[in-house]
C-alpha cells in the first residue's frame, strides 16, 4: 500500500496546523507512523484515503457513525435540509423534535439544551451543577475524558493519555484545585471525598471508554448513585459515547441507574457537530433565559446537525428491538475470536467489551478495571497490531487507550477479513 499522497498532505499540514491535525489522536504519533492517513470519503463500513486505499473502519468518527457512513436516510435528510438554509440564529421546529425524541428515549432527561460539541455539554453541565448546589468542587475519575474545558482536563483520558500525560498546561491553579479525582471503582475514596468536601457534582462516563473500555460493575454504579443522593451531589452521566450506543437510553437504561443530569454528543448529531446536556426540570430551569446559568451558541441546534441527528435517532428508535442486539452479537463474536487467536499465539491480552464497544489491552493482567490497569499495557505490541491492521486495510483507533466502535454497516465479510489480519498481527507480535 502506498501512503504517498497522505504523506505529502501531512508535510503541508504541519506547516499550517499544529502537529498537522485538528485533534491530537489523529496524528498517529503513538503508533510510530510517519504520517496519518488523510481520508477522502467513506461509505457504509469503509473509508478511502487520499491514495485510494480502502479500509474497514473501527473508529466510526469516534462513535457517531453507528449506522455506518453516509447512511441513506441520514444523507437524504441532510440534503433536504440544506435546501432550506444553513443556520438562522433563530429557533427551528427541528430542535423541538430532537428534544422530544431525546427525552422520550432517555426518561431521566426531562429537559435538554443542545450545544455544538460534547465539550460544551459537559462544561455547561458542570456549571449548572455548581449553580444548583452552590458548591465549587467537582469530582471525576482518573482516565475519564469529558472534553477539553479547563475544569475537566485533570487526570484525563483519550488523546492526553495517548500522548503520555494526563493534565494540560495553561489551566490556573485555582481551577485545578477545584477538580478532585479518584481511581475508577474506588468506593472508599469517593465516600471520603463526598462526605468531607462540598462537592457540586460527580461527573463520570458510566462506561469509561477513554482509557480503553472499562466494563463497570453495576453494584459500583448503584453505590455511586446512593452516595450522591446521600450527600446531595449532582450525579452527571457523561453519555457522549454511551448515549444511544449501548441502548436508546444509553448506559443508564442498560444498567438501570438514573443520574440527575446527562450529557450527550456524537450519535445525536449523526456525524454533524452537536452535543446536549439535560436532566431534571428543577435543575435545567436554572439555565438562561429562565435562570442565570449562562449557556449560548451561534450554531447550537444547527438545523443540518439536528436533522442528521433526528434521522439517526429516528432510525435507531424505530429499529430498537433488533439493532442493539445485532451490534452486541457482532462485537461478542469479534472479541471472542480475537481472544482465541491471541491465546493461540501466546500473546497476553485482556479484551473488555460492552455493547458495541471494545478494547484489546495488550497486558498480562487478567482484568482491566481502572487507569492503573490500563497503563500496564504494552503499547509497543499495540503499535505492531495497529500497523499490521492498517497496512492490510483495517483502520482501528491509533491508540491503546481508546475504544473500537462497531457500526451496523460492518459485514460478515469485513469481520472475517479483520480476524484474518489480526491473526497475522498476533503472529508478528509473538515472533518479536
Ligand atoms: C465521554 C466524552 N465526553 C465528552 C467528549 C467531548 O466531546 P467533543 O469531542 O464532541 O467535544 C468526548 C469526546 O470524545 C467523550 O468521549
């Protein structure tokens, strides 16, 4: 496979864009590549790069493309909406329809406000929780990622973890001191902090997917719910990834745990920029213009994004009885086969899977339950695996600490090819 065109574009890109990319993980730095691939187009389960190479896609734009790329119904809706206009700075009926569909699918959300990204959703949710409780501190888990607002870039996952650090420079000491962190699953520390400190909210990915996928224990989620209720701490489920992916009602429906607030993104925009935060009416009604918690956005609720979201969620809603089961079955099959192949070649791995998300941790730990476990992974082995996959037409997340995303478009043929190439990759690792 030739990557020359991508390389040429990258050489230009680094002159004008920091690191040549507009989001750090895209740089393929941690998997020892000279340059990332530059994507030209996508359809269904496939991507094509600027050199004409075709790939089976396990990134799925980091989650939104649950139906596959250029899904007919979504594209038809977008085409139709573009004919009307792009953005008005005034409300549209579509926004009301999306809000209704979100609240119907996820009943803990009584009212919802749209944003343009997941980052804005979590940033505003935290502000709202602070105003509601009149407390300053917030609590998050090590290795969870909630976007790139100052308060949440502490002990973060995703791109920071990929590049070998967890906190960003440029954040004031005051902000840092108000964000408390604990290891995922550590009940004693959570209890100690929430009982001792005045904490406005506990924000968490109910299924952490930004240090690789961690499968939570439902008893732990119950504990978190109870301690938040007891200490009057707002429990925010950041379901930017898990929302509409694990089930229509996200992880909260999957596990039967009700948060006070929820943040969404990715799937609700069907591949276009969107985010949302919502929850109990009594909390949401503090948002401007009713209350004095300010949130706004020139492109919030952009009609093209909202239409793409409506078509995507609409399709998921109408096919909810089959879609989630199908996605889960595909994921289960792939991960079970991968485990067998890894064992055959004696390569230690721990594969975490939930719904249509999975991560292969190249570790000899039997379980990966938190950041410390995830960091035990052999990133060199991961890089070999990634490169073998890419060079054979399969694109997986270019980081050990991210999730693979399964789309409905993934075919049996795609899966068989993936397993065949994975076998070559494991063989290579075993001969290292
Ligand atoms: C759980 C979670 N929250 C928030 C965000 C931020 O969303 P965005 O990238 O749309 O700003 C992400 C992004 O990956 C995420 O995974």
